[in-house]
C-alpha cells in the first residue's frame, strides 16, 4: 500500500505536485498522525487550488483514499466538488472556519477560497448553460458582474475554461463538449442555486432600503 504526498505552495494555494513513492512512504513507516496531517494538507490544496486538470487529479486521489472517505469532516464538500455540483455558502462555511491566516489572504479582491469556489461554480455552470449574461453569472457566483467577467477571462486565457466573452453584449458563451451533454438534474441544480442567489440579493436590497419588517 502506498501513501500519497502533495506539495502545497501556501502563498498561491496552487497545486504543485502529486507523487507516489513505492518504498520510502509505505504506511508502516508513517504514523497515523503524520498521515492525517498530510491528508489535511492535500485536502486544503485540493479545495483552494485553481480549477483545472491538476486539481481534478488531486481530488480524484483524495476521493479514493479511505482516510478521507470514511472519517474526514470535509469529505462531503470534496465529494460535491468531485461531482461538479454547484457549491452554496453553507457547503463551504465549515471548511472556511478551519483555515489558517495564510489561507485567508485575498488576491484580486477575492480570498483564495472565494476564488476557488467562483472558479468551480463557473465550471459547473458551463456544463449546464449554453450562455449566460454576466449580470446573471455574477448573481450565480455571488460576486459582481465585473468580478465574474474577470474570473471567466482569466480561466479562458489560461485554457481552464472553454468559452468566449462578448463584452459588447455582456455575455459569456460556453464551448460545449458533446461527450458530456447537459443533464436535466444538473440544470435543475444550477437553476435552484441561481434562484437562491437572486433571492438573497433581493433580500439584501430590501434590507438596505429599510423595508424589511423586523
């Protein structure tokens, strides 16, 4: 049995390496406490890393690790990420509470976790929508339309998202993979999430206007 080691770059919270050592890292030479420390580091890396193939491979490895699937407190979050499901605030709040200072830093106006969730949900949306207005995308991602556009542009430029931005009409069009058709369940999931985001946004506006009854 082999043990998976993940190199974690805390400053950028990006995936660095995933390797298997057939001899030096055998389980009988690593204490259970040290194993869990490494698993926790790998899980933090997987959730905070930029969306893409490297992150996907790490998440796949963790989702097939008994130390994660049977007892880890954040397996449900990791499982939703692995399934490409939209993440809601209540999904990530327990995980966020466990993060240390270096993982709470903000880059480009978003914390590492906020950016990771935005990128994940953008990829999830790309499997459901053919296109989406930037204003609607912002509500879905729970950020401004400008921030949603910025995240999408960065991912498209890095080839981590297939799509095209039309700034003239403020529209993001996704390039679809015919091998991965949209499913009715995924579409329903996305639209429910969008409705919840729109409702939250409306409640915030009502509260700001002093119209809510308390």
